[in-house]
């Protein structure tokens, strides 16, 4: 983009200009661009790297569409079938495609409409046969007689023919994803004819007919180059997986979902085979696989692991994983990401001590914080740890910024958990309103209110922030450095003679995700026992946030991303007497006078699923956010009690550059959102979805409100024509017009809609 701007208009070609613009356009605008003229249509097609074919009329014209020729840069193609006729149309498309047109195609996804497949099966059963209008069986699986007599006919479409067409004409395919009810034996035999396949993901969602031994043997025997493998619904009879593990020498990521090992010990044999044969396995994801402690001990022998995710919350008591199986976790010296969710997993001091011995651990997600207990910090070891931590905090580099990764780095990994949304597990929310008394005596960490000198320092920092709003680009670094200085001095003063020391120092921990519920009466709160961590930048509190835990954030410097979700509002405010209003000087982030200390470097804040969140709470939050000099992004999601009145309070947070409003209540209207967008002078991106009273005309409404704001600015400039024109041009500057994304398709695409 910079090279295009530096060139003169005559030196810029149409391709160069639109190559920079098209990635930032939403899919609807790019679709409209195709109807302007042929050159723009070709440019829009070339900018598309992924296509999804879902509607019947698309499949009807697929054979004559020359799809791969028109979209020359396409690398990913997705099919969603609603009938067996659409499957045949996709087969003809794959067979008749020119060999030179599909050279860049690397990823294919095949899915079925499960409801349509079940309905077709029922209609065929009522008719007493499986003929499909051509005088031949509708399914090759039925025609060739591969169905076992002991099993019922599966209620699924047959993808055997498109798989064979893919094996014949697209031999360079690297990744295949299959999302259907049951994977048939004929389909498995066809997949085995793709020796170049590197990624295979099978989302077969049927516990009645899980994968069987012959099927696995057919697939894995021919796919020796696999690097990524995902299997679902595995039985205890799949011991052939162990026999084929030596063949998969290139495997780096393995995901197993809903496995039933029974009493045969197949799970232990498979994990033992992984530890013995797989020398490149870096990621292991086990979701509801009945991982016992014996299996965990074998997993600890896979020393090449970098990411380990275990979610087993529905396992039987005798097969429920616990901390006992993690006794040898210190052997995983390369482990970077660890997510553990189970009824018996507890983040206690013993496990925390083992995790502190992992030199590469950067990402930790766990539940069960009640087991954390304060340690004796007066011991020589504790004092030495405090000294080392203080030196690390002083040397931390706090000036770097965090990009807008749209949760792709770590949250995407958590999001693979079967229906989860940016969370591997969502424990039951504790909605009781009973509160313990005010937490006095925080143990070894004091979280009292700031002294008078600190309060005046914070006020001076806020005054400097308010004066610098006119030019945040120039004053951003100064405000950030001043706030961090106040933060460090405040920590030292509040700690008294003893510096705040966590139970264990995880020296490379970058992301911490904690899930509740946790005890509200613990003193000190569990989060105060974990902080500060020298490299912590991202923190999520789900169903375990409380006023005491959020006050403990004042111990942590350098935090850039905070997520608070699934917590009742009364738990986030200071303790008050019955029938009294919430504390006037506090918000869900804590006291206004203290919020600057721990969140001075915060750039991204996400508030989700807070029970009882109303307009007055959002107004309190806006007052707190005005004190944060580095805040750039705010996301509000699933807050049904919010209306336009509360949203309007966010206009005071003038430094916002990205705003996301998802699934808000009916009180939020399109006009209210547009008015807020026109009130934020530096807003660059606005995302809105699942708001019932906000429609697809949001972009034009924002433009209209911008024009109204421009006219108001011109009127406020006075009677001088020069001042009026300057104000009007400033208000209508293209740099101040945010990118508006509406709907799930546009919002989920991130900054690059491709």
C-alpha cells in the first residue's frame, strides 16, 4: 500500500490499486464489484482465494461455469450437498476440470446437510428401494454391497464418486476435510488413493456407527505422508491405529474426538505407540476421549509435544483424568501450550510448581482455582524469587504493540472444542447473589486503596490524557510511558516492605485463561496468588472473575488483552449493603482510582455474557475506559440488557479504533450504533452482528450520521467560510470513515475477508 501511495496517479495501474483495496472489502461489496465491468470482475475474482458452493442453482450450473478458470487464484473449495444429485454434479465438475486450471487448488472440504440426508433416507425407505431416477442405485456404497448385514443403512449421502474424481484429477490436493454423518468404507478406499495428502480431518458425527477397523486400515495404509490427522468417534476395537502408527512418520498433529476405549486397554496402547513411534508429533488434542491417568503418564513420554489440549469433563469417575497423571509433565521440555479441562484437574501449588519448570510454556488454560493456597513468602526461597521477579519486571519491554490477530493464534485452538466459542470449556455459571464479607487482609499481598500521592498522580496522568486526545498519535507513547511509571511505583508502595510475589514464576507465560467457578470467599483471591508474571500479556477470566480478582490486576504490568465473561454483575462490584446502589466510583473493572495501575498498557478489552449487565454498568465502564491511554479495541457480546442509552456512553472513549458489537439486546438500534460510530473520531473498524434491530443498511446509516456530524462541525466553526470549509473537509475526511462490517460472514472474516 505504501508503494502505491508514493507513486504518481499515472504510474499506478488498475491492478495495483485494487490489489490493495480488495482485501479490505467485505464479500457483499466485492460481489457488487463484479457487476460493474469485465476488468473489475476479473480483478475481484483473482482476489478470491476461497469459494463455498452451497445453493442448488450453483450446482445446477457448475458443469458449464468454468469456475477454476474464472477464479484463477482459488486455493480452497468447499462443497455443501443438499441432495445426491448435487453430489453427482460435483463429481462431473471435478472430472471435467482442466488439469492446468486446478494446479493451485490445495484444500477441499466436503460437507452434507444432515437433515436433508436423513429426510432422503426416510423417503427411500418408505418407497421400498434406493433407485434415484436413473434406474441405478443412488449410492455406490449400496450398489457394491459393502454394507454389512448386521448394520442398518447409514442416513448419509455417498461421497465415493467425488472422492474418486478427486484422486484422478487433483493429485496435488494437500488437505481434505469431510463433515458428514458416517464415513463409508468405499469413501475410505477412495481417500487411500491420495498419497500426496498431508491433512485429513474427519468430522463424522454419529456415535451409532463409529469408525471401524477395516476403514481405518484402508485409509492409514495409503496415507503415509499425513502431517495432520483428525478422527472422531473411535471404538476400543481400533487397535489397528497402533499397527499403522509406524507408517505415519510425518505426523505432527493428531486430534481425537469422542473415543470409547472400553476395558481392552486400546487407549493405553495407542498413547504408548505415539510415544514410541512418533518422533515429530508436536500437537495432541483429545476431546472427551476418556483419558485415564495411565494414559496421561504415557502421554508425558511424547517429549516432542509443543501443544497439549485435553478436555474430558464427561468421563466416568474411574476414567477421569487428574493431577496424578501429570506427575511427569516436566519431561515435556518443548511444551508451549497447555489446556486441561476435567472434573479432577486442579491448578494447585504442586502442579504450578511443575509448570514453572517448563522453560517454553507460553499458553496455559485451566479451571479449578480453589486449590491454590498462599505460600510462606518469608522463606529465603520466596525472598529470592521476589528479587529475581523484580529484576525481570524492570527489564520488560513494554513498548511493543499487539496486532489484531482476531483470535487466530490461541483462541482458534480453543475454538476447536466442539461448539465452544473462544473457550475450550464453559463451566456452569454460579449465579447466586450471596456475597461474602469484604475481603480484608489480602495475606501477603495488600490491595488497599491508593494513597493520596498515588491518587493525585493518577489524576495528573488523566489530565494529560484528556489534553492529548486531539492528537493521540503524537501523545500516545508519552501517555503510555507515564502511566507505566505510575503503575510500577504504585505496586511498590502498595506492597510495603514485601514485593508482590506469585506462588510460582512462569517466566515465558504470555497467555493465561482461567475458568471457574472459583470460591468468592478465598483470601487472598486466587488471581493474586498467580500475579505478577513477567511476560503475561493476555488474560481471560471466564466464570471466575470477581471484584477481588480484578483488583489483583494492579499487581500485573504490561497486560495488553483482557477478556471477562460468564460472570454475574453483583460479583464484579464492591460489596455493598442490601438495597444500596453500586459503588459510585467503581465499574466491573474495579475502582476508577485504581484501574490505571494494572491496565495502563491494555489495548484490547472484551466483555461477554455478563448476567445482569445494564446501561448503568456500561456507563460506569466507559468512565473507567477513559482512563486507559492505550485502549484501541472494545468488544461487547451477549449483553441483552444494553440499549442505545448505554452504548452512547462509549462516545467518551475517543481513543477507540476498533469496536465490535455482537448479540446485544433489542434496545440497541441501528441509529444508536451509527451515532456512536460518528462520535468516535479515530474509529477505523466497526463490526456488528446478531443485533436484531441493526440491519444491512448500517453502512449507509453511518455515512448519513457522518454527514450530519460534518454539518454540525461546520455550523460550530462559525461564520467564517474558511473555517467552515476546513471543518467540513475534516469531518468528511476518508481517513475518519470506519470500515463497517455487518453480519456473521463479514465479521468472522477478520481484517482480510478472503
